[in-house]
C-alpha cells in the first residue's frame, strides 16, 4: 500500500484513478455499442448474402471447369 505524505499526492492519485475509471467506462460503452450493431438482424442478413454469393460463385466456376 502506498504511503502518502501530502494531501496533494492524495488528490493527484484520486484524480488519476477517476480519469482511469472514466476511460474504462467509455470503453465499455463503446464495446456495448459495437456488440449491439454486430447482433442486429440486418448485419446477419448481409453476412449471409455475402457468403451465399461467394459460395454460389465458386460452385458455378467449379461446374464450368469440371463439366461432366
């Protein structure tokens, strides 16, 4: 545990800890917003359409190259 010699040192550390806590809180709010956006149904649909298009294109190329 740190030993303080003046009230100025105490105030300095309290201010620093408050700022660190505020920064951590803002980071948590940002992460929450990012997760909320990632879990929206439109984002899921968009991702599904991209994957479907990609694999459909690959299947078309494979069928075109390896015709039976």
